[in-house]
C-alpha cells in the first residue's frame, strides 16, 4: 500500500542496469532478454512514472537528461489544466514552483527522510499561496501501482494446474 510510481520506476531502472549479458555468451539468449525487457518497458506509461519520479521528494528528478525537465513541466501543466482547473497564470506559477522545488528553494528546502515522512505527508507540509505543485504532486502520488493482471493469470493457472484439475477425467470437464 505504500509503494509509489517512483518506487516502481526506480526498481525498473535498476533492473535494466543490472541485466548485463555479455555478447559472447549466447547472443540468441541475450537478444531474447533484451526483447522481453523492452516489451515490459514499453508497457509502462512513461509520462506518469516520470512525473512520479520527479515529484518524489527524495529524487526530485535527479539525473534527468537535458530537456526532460521541460517535458515534465508540459505534462504537469496538462494535468493542471485537465484536473485542477488552473488557467494560464496558474501554469506559469506551477513552472516557477517546479523550478524552486528542483533547486531546494523555500518552501521546498526540507529534506525527505525515509521512514519519517510519507510522500503525501511531506507534500502536505509544504504551504504557500496558490500551491499548484502540491496539488499535482498529490494527484501523482495518489496513483498506486498494482498487479491485478498478473494475479488474474496466476489465479487461472492455479485452477488449471491444481490437484482437482489434474484428477478430472476428460468426460468430467
């Protein structure tokens, strides 16, 4: 219940960096692994996970390539306009707040301490007038990743591979 999108994104990046299969070992196996990893990577809604990563106070978008912060600003403005009913002035304020947040300027200067704060409680602690960034961050951090699809498949496999299923005769099915 406490896992956020940023946690999943970080673990997926770690997995991608950990999988190191030398070219000489088995090129067919290596290509298979890369294909499967790339398939899973493409299934992620990259925009939401990148926003989750940026708005997590522990990471604040550390290590982003040039130009990604600008893209994150555009995605955040899109969320602001569609979900928070902000106008043009609020979009400009949001970008300013995001720049201050990224640079640890007031009121975002407090460090995030794992175990002391939840991400939501850290954001609720930040107070300022027209706090658009807080509203966007709380929307993003309220999205909980889940594995319903995987669990459904395991449930079906469990039924198919159970002792009951193995003991049925063809005419009893």
